[in-house]
């Protein structure tokens, strides 16, 4: 893997040197703990599954109870001593329940040398920034697929917030407002913010630069453009081709460094990017000790 010299804000130099998803540390690994069972929005492309064969976000062998997280970290570090990041990226949303932050706080207490990381749709971010900082989380990925409600309403079917189910423009406006508020608050607390944007050529293909511009203004440090995997309600759309992906990256790069080595990780990925060892990690772990929300 080529080592890109991506320019990350010097406040985050330690992260840039040690976090494999920031483009400058391909020799480092990450472990995902699949402790987040639920989601509070519905993206039209999302299909969460439980299996050990698919390599994509939203897939895990099972949802892990929070208390089992430390044991998995210990085993993973033996299997892959290069692991420098413990992240939580599903299979649901990291902030839809408290599981992720409880788990990351435990990991941080036991392994302060590891970087805590999480990915989220951002809906609950404004209410969780203090807890994220207290849990020792160093980097947060926020998935921002549009900053225009008329575009986002074609991607997000519904948002559940404060006991209400919102749809259409109303849902899109709320989600965008909460994402942008959360990004600004995280950056102000010196938490590195990475943006993930799912590139759906027919919906947000010419909008990625605008996402990068808006989030950069609020303090985001890097963006990762993920090609659509056509599934769920968007199964009829085409995945972007190389030209479309390169054009979107070029548009984003006007405003933010672009991470180009994303592996579209499972929610229980483990190892160096591109060298997943999660099958070995989980082969001797009894499913009797786990539960599934599949
Ligand atoms: Fe995981 Fe994401 Fe943290 Fe990395 S993954 S939560 S920032 S530790 Fe990395 Fe995997 Fe791509 Fe994500 S390669 S899907 S960008
Ligand atoms: Fe699926 Fe993530 Fe969207 Fe929730 S935020 S619906 S888990 S893709």
C-alpha cells in the first residue's frame, strides 16, 4: 500500500502517524468491536446482515456484549500486534445506544495506548460530544451523504428522534443540522473528524465537493468517499465507475485530504487494512456467550 503524505492538522499528528484510516500509517491495524445493535435512521442502501463471508459495512458475525470487548481486544493484540486503533462501526449506529461509548471507555481505561475511534450517522452527536471526549475517543467518522435536504431525502428514508419518526425533507433537514453541529463541536474539542460519504452517482454524484466544503469549514480533517454497494432500496442503481469515483475525489480534494485506501470494513474487522484476520479472532469464540439482534 502506498503511503500518502496527507496533510492532517498538526494537532492530530500523533493520530496521523498511528491511525491506518488517515492515509499515513498503512503499517498499523484496526480492530472493530461490533457492539452497537441498533440504528436510529434508515438509509435506503443499508442492509445489515450477520454472517462471516461478506466484506462490507453493516455485516458482523454477531453483536458482541459490551463486557466481552476487552477480551476481544486482548486476543486481537496477540493475533495482530500492529493494532493501534479500536473502533466501533456497527453493525448499527454507534450513538443509537450507549453500548459503543461504554465499551470504548472500558477499552481506554485498560489500554490507554490504543486510539479510540467510532463511526456514526451523527444524529446524536451534539448530545454525546462530552461523553465521547470522556471515553478517550480520538477520532470520529461522520457519514455525511448530502448537505442539501432535497438530496438527502432521496438517500435517508426516515429518522427517529426524540420519540418521533420523521420522513422526507423534515428528516433530512434535522439530520444535516445535527451532523454539522456535531462535527463543529467535536473539532472544537480536538477530536479528529473524518467524513465518510457514500457516492451514489445518480443522487449525490455532483454534490461531494459541496459536502467536503461544508464539513471542512466546520473543522473536519479528512474525507473518505465510499462507492455505493447497490442493495436494499437502491439495488436498482449502478455503483460508481472509476471515472465517477475519481471525479468525486477530485471535487472533495479541493477542500479536504482524501483517504484512498478504505477497505469497506465489516463491523467486526480485525488486522491491517487488506489483511483481515477476524476469522482467526472469532474461530474459538463460542456463540453461546454472544447475542444477536439479526
Ligand atoms: Fe474503523 Fe472507520 Fe475508525 Fe477506521 S475503518 S471506525 S476510521 S478504525 Fe477505515 Fe474501514 Fe474504511 Fe472505515 S478502512 S471502512 S475508513
Ligand atoms: Fe445503516 Fe448506518 Fe444508515 Fe443506520 S446509519 S441505516 S446502520 S448505513
